[in-house]
């Protein structure tokens, strides 16, 4: 099996599995952190240790982090929590049309609440047009939502420039950043990044599903989204899960422990594939300066889904946003917004890598593509 | 819940003459087959109706309303049954009849609070009962009015009818659920349904089954151009049709190579018609092998390019067996309604299609002539294609 679909999800690493198993089999760690007895104290202490460890990796304070069930929940909490709290300060939100659905659907909800969403266009490389952004910023804007690394193309956001523009035009605007695809793959220094809120997901970095994280900068107030017993400083109620927190922490630590070697491997794979695919008349849709972990490529003469199933025949797993059917054709809105034509976008496949992929796999991939062209090209 | 027996009424079957027994026996065996999995049941015929009773005292399907509905719905899906009712069966005289009638009406109006008028219909098999049927109806009606002041009697057009039957046992029941009528499956031979993942073909299968036809089905799979999810969807649709038509074999033809050949060596504007001609011939071979006497398709006149009169003629002439097209005169909306009625619609509209856009011509010929098809097929070895379709990688799935 060759798994080139690591932006969809990843396989949990042994370190995570071991931690989870130990935690679940422990005689004491099953306790409820809210309990007043000894077990509660032990678990609370362990739970707080996870925050400490994560905060040190992400360079923030531990009280700026909240565990959630997934990045989608983090996005919902951050966006809706912020705008409902700050609605008196303005009613405009700025974003791009190439955000993940977790953001776009939440912004639709915000529209129902009376907010106005203004979209910045993106260029051929998937980056927001900064002059347009500058024009859109006014006193009425309270929030800007962006993605650090686009999940379909690997396009990296020019965050520093955006923060500078914000600081110049209206310092009061909060920035929410989706860091699902960048965590573990780019250095994250929340103290330096100058953003107010952010979301992370564990299962994209070899942890388990059900592990999300929300960052809210100290001093930024937002309304809680999930109400109840007031856990996690009243920001996210619900009994805390130590085992999930541990699973996230271990995966995050491992990701940064292997950061350099991982980059090297993935860079080599990406470079090789780009070179070989271009020779085969494939069009690389990811920008040249994209994160190496994501490679979006359009195969001439193969609709996305056909290529996906062809590769599946060879035990290679990739993904596609575009899907074909005899009546309707769904084409990736991200690619279309980048100005890529429908046909090219309709033939696009996303390859996404992890540090566990190898050059051997990349070579097998190319050999399989050659065979697929021979057997199935129309 | 006091109800402990189901009675099912037969329709068209009872109008049959000398061979009525054949139809009734088939209906009975179909019902028994359909009700497998609902616990041990005793199913028998009496007074031109079918009666279904649990053999064990604690059959869960007679204990809760929701479970009972599953059982009743299963009964209504057996072709030949016009309607079904849940009834209470009990012993005793007039007092017991009143007691059970009140319980029955109470249950009924809980489920149908909008129903305000009723009438009582009585039948006596046991003529020694000390009241006439008319008297019994009147007295039971009186008691019900006393007990449910919100109800009133309307003998001409009641919202519901309470039926009371006095035989060896007494029976009371209110309301009925309509069945799908038709003739028992298996009384009209067997047909081969060309099943795709769309809306039409499952409905076509349902319609032929409603005339007593048993079904097998054939599906043409073009992996990797179509996903295995599309195949799973067709299997799901076959299962939905088989709720009505009984056991069926689904033949999955590996169509990839045939379709590729055709795409490369045929005329683009004739692709669909050429493809359908090959599909028909493969389906006919499979039909003959499995004892089917006809093909069944979901074609509707003029719906798409391959369903014009000319295209249908050209497709039709490659096969000897008759091709039944029960939807030929229906518009799409009517077909969708039927699809919803049989519970297939939600599955049919799932996005996994049977035929990828890559194999569909942009401008198909809507009025093909013989010389068009001759030219389109001139470079194809149709015989070999049909042979491959029937023999290479054929998968047979028992539904």
C-alpha cells in the first residue's frame, strides 16, 4: 500500500498507540478531572501537563489552549464565539473563498446572524491579493479568517504581510488562522505570529481522530460554543479526555522531533514527482513555493475520479475534490478560484505526504502512472 | 398492544378462475418467504384472506407498535395483497367484544387523532350469536360513542371503519394499510432487468414484478472508470427491488475493456447506441442461461438521446427476446413518485453514477439510421465483446 493521502488523515504512529494503550489500561488515569477525590487530582495534574508540553512546542501559554473534538469544532468555536462577543464593534468579516468548509459554512452561519462576509480574491498561487485586502479593511471589520496552508494545493499564506496590513489599517481586527495542514510541517510560533485564534487537528499529524485544539490568545475574549459544566475555564464544557490530550501531545512532539528529516524526505519526493509528472504532460497545480507535503496535479485525459480508481487498483491511495458523474460534475472550488480552468481542475488529484513516505514509493507511483496511461488512457 | 393477529386481503388473485389455487399458493409461499426473519409465524388462509399469527407467545413483532409496523409493511410489499390490518383475536361474548372494540379504537385514534367519524361493520360466521350483524354493529357503535364523546358516526363516508367478526374466535380491527396489489411474483415467468444506478430501472423492475414476474438483474461495471461504490449502490437497489420481487441473482458484467474498445474504435456520436446494443446482447445471453423470457429496461420515450424511437428500434433489433419497457409512457416526475413509493429514490440519487462522463458523447446522434450503426460497428468485434461480457470475470451475486 502506498498512502499519499496524508492531508485527509494519517496513520497513528506507534508512540501514540502505546501512550493511548497505557493511559487506557491505567488503574488511576480513567478518573474524571472534575472529581474532588484523589483520582481527580491525579488526572487533572496529568491533563495540565499535556497543555504545558503542547504550549512549549507551539510557543504559547498553556491557558491559551483548549482541547476540542476536532478542528471543525475549533473553527466553529473561534469564529462564532468571537463575532457574537464582539458584534458591537463591527459587522464585517474578511476571508477567502478557498477556505476549508469548516470556515466557509461557519461564515454562512455568521451571515444569518447579520454579519457581512467580504472575500479577498486569490491569485494563481492561491494567495490572497494583498492590495485588495488592504482596500477591504475598514473600521467595521472585526475578524479575518485565513488558512495557513491550503489543504488542496499546499499554498502557504503570506501571514506576516497580512498581519502587517492589519496592524497598519486597523489593529482591532482579530485574525483566525486554520493551522490544520501547517502544524507539524511548518514552525509554529504563536507568540510571534500575532494572530488571535487558531485551530489544529491531531489526526493529520499521526494522532487519533477526535483530537482537536483551539488557540485563543490571552486577553482575547470569545463566547463559549459548547455549554455545560464549565470545564476548560468555561470555554469548552464536557468532561476532559486525558487520553486524547496525550495522543495529541505525543503526535505533536514527535512531529517536531523529526521535523528536519521529515522535510528532507518529503522535499525529495515532491521534487522527484514534479519533475517526472511534468514529463508526462501532467500539470502541476500546486504553486512552486507550496508546502512540499501537498502536491496537486492534473492528469491530461483522466477525470479525477477515474485516475483515483486507477491508482487504487495499484494500491495507491490519493484523493480528489472533483468527482465525476454522468449528470453533474463537481469541481474543486479552490482550484477554480485560483483561476484554473474547469477541465484542468476536473482532472486534478491531490497527493499528500508524510515523513513515512519513501522515494521508493514515489518511483512506484510514477511507474504505475505510466502503466495506467498505457491501459486506460482514452 | 392488544393486537395479536394480522389479516391480509387478496385482490386480483381472487378473481382468477380455475387456476386461482395456483395463484393463492404462490402468494402464500411468497408471503412466507418475505416474512422470514420475523420470528416463527403461522400463516394460513381462511375466508379468502390470509391470517398471520405468532407461534411463540413472545414474538417481539406483536409487542411494540414500531416493530409491528415493520411486519405490516413487509406484508404490504408482497404482490397480490391489497391491504392488511392488525386485529385482536379473543374469545367471549358481547361484553368482551365491547371491551376489545374500545381498546382497538383507543389505539387507533391515538395514532390518527385527526379521524373523527367512524362506523362499525360486523360479520357473523357463527350464526348462533344472539344478535344479528346489524344489531351488533349498532350496539358496539353505541358503546364507542359513550366512551369517546369526540367521535361521531358517519355510515356513508367514515374516517375509519371498526370491523367486528364473530367466528370460532372474535376479531376486531380498525383501519387498514394498503398493499401494493398486483399478482404474486412467480406466476408470470422470469425477466432479466437491466439495472443501473439510476432512478428508472429499479422502478421498471418493480412494475414488472407487480404483474407477477420474477426477476434477475444485470449490471455493467466499468471499474476504474466507475467506482466500486457505484456497484455497491446497485446492489443496494437490487435489494430494495427484491423486497417486492423476492430472491434474485444480480449479474455484474466486467464492462471496462469492452467500453474502452468501443470508445477507441467506434463513432463518437453513436457511442451510447452501440454500447446499448452490446449490453442488450449480453443481457439476452444471460437471460437465456438463467431461464428468463424477456428483458426489462427503464427506458422512457424521448427521455435521453438513446431513448428516441429510432434509437430504441436500432437497439431492439439485436435481440430476439421481447423487451419490456414499463416506463415507456411515464414522465420523469411519475417515475420519481414511484421510486419514492418503493423506497429506492434516496439510494438512486446518491452521486455514484454507473457511467462516467468520459464515455458519453457530447453530441449523440438522436435519430440514428442503419448506415450509422453499420459504420459505428464496422471496426468492432461485437461477437467477441458479447462473449467476453458473458464469460470474462462475470460476478453473480445472490440478493
